[in-house]
C-alpha cells in the first residue's frame, strides 16, 4: 500500500482523537491506528494499540512496529493543577511515542498538533483579540510551546513537516469525556428541569454578554486532514473555529426551549460546590428515563464549566489565515449546540 495514507492518532478516546479516527476511517484512502490507554467507546474499523503514552518504556515496547506511519495526529492531554506541572507530562505524551516512531517511519510526511487559544494566553486574562497566528507568545510555561518547539527541532533536516491547529471549546459527541461544554450544559439543564427550576446561566453576567466562539469536532477533523495533506500548510499554525461569534445571552433562550424550560434570571453559582451532591439525583434520572448508564463524574466536569462561564473577556480568534490557505468550511455555532443536544438525546445519554 505505498500510496495509502497511514494515520496514527495519539489520544484516541478524547473528543478530538475519537472524532478524527471516525472521520478518517470513513474514507477509502486512509488506514487508521489509534493510541490510547483505554479502549474506544465508539465503533470503528481502525486498529488500536493500548499504551501508556506517559511511559517511555511502554512506548518502546509497544510501538516499535509502526514503521509504515505517514501522518501523525496528536490529540493527547493530561491535566495537572498548574501550568508549570502540566508542561513536562504533556510534552512526554508527544515525545515518548514520537521518539520511537520517527526514526523508523521513513515514509512519515506530516505531524499535526492540537493546540488551542490558550496558545494566546486566553487562560490568563484579557488577550489581544481576535487572536492571530502571528501574535507573540505569552510568558511561559505553556506546554503547547514545548510541544511545538519539539516538533520544529525534530523535523529539522527531515522530509516531514508539521502543523498546529488552534480551536476553541471543541464540541462533539463523546462518552466518558466530562470536559465537554455540550454535555456540561445538557446535564445542568436536565438537573434543573428535574428540580423544577428555570434554566439560569450560572456564571458571570460579563461572560453571559461577552463574545464567544466554538469549534465543532467534525469541522476540526476535516481541517486537520486538510492541513496534514496540503503542501502549503507545512510548518504553519492555524486558528480553526466555526467562523461565527456568539453570545451566551442570545443562545441561552434557544437552549432552554430545547430542554422545555423557561429562562431564569442570571444567578452566578459555584458549580463545583453546588453540583457536588447531585450524583444520586443523576442516578435517579438515568433510571427514571431509561438512559444509558454513565457515571455522573463522566458526564460533566464542573470546574471546567465554571472556568468557561466565568471568563470575563472576549474569546475571539481570527480565522482569515485558514481561508487564505484554502480551508473554507464553517459551522453555525448555535445550531451546533442544538444538534449535539439532540444527538445526546437520540443516544439516550439525556432524556
């Protein structure tokens, strides 16, 4: 199969990795291999290797036979309390498998990294927006920088190139991935309804009225394939967002309508604190409505939702560069949320 593309997706059970695998697996010209510690939650014809990416010895033992890889799509992530603590472990998720694969994969053509708007310091406070790929880095540490510097150094003098994709709030169907804005909103709305409450925005009034953006997982998958197979995209970073900018205050009434709720007045609450005791209620909801049994902790990560709903600065990335290089797709963000709520309902994840 000399002309076939052979993709290695690192981080195969996350939102990005899972959707990337399903996207490539639907095409005739890709062979797909996924790396993850857990088995995938979705059906696919792709091959999987169970490996601890944080363990260099395990990577050497399990990945030495992957000399036929042509493209690497990196979507691994491990959480730590601080950015200082995140740096080395997240670099290891990339470097450990790459150090094994790269010397023997003589047909390697491209490595595509997943980053995000935190490359611009969106997690630190107000930042220049709309953010452009040419904007300078913020004060490190930032594991995105470490990973990008790693592939730049590794690719020097080699035949393969790299790209960095910078989405924001990636939304897509996934099971057991609680850091997902769609499922967080869906669970919050479902619990609100069960308690006879209106749907109140639980965060800052400034965030409610501020500018926001998101990236549909399918759109991101198509953009990653495009960047990895388009010569002009070699050694470039790209903002990949739906293409529109939204405000929660305009979407929230549509969300309430979907769940059959009235919109309540804003009420800022500490989500990790106030939702901590709702596991028994969620278990009752699952039984009452004959839902697929998913652990409450796997449905919503409340510190993540708290962070999203309390960022009091505009979240805007400039998507011009993608368009200039030829990627012209877009997604309506409000409709994306409604469609993904419907997908959760159709799969009996929510009532």
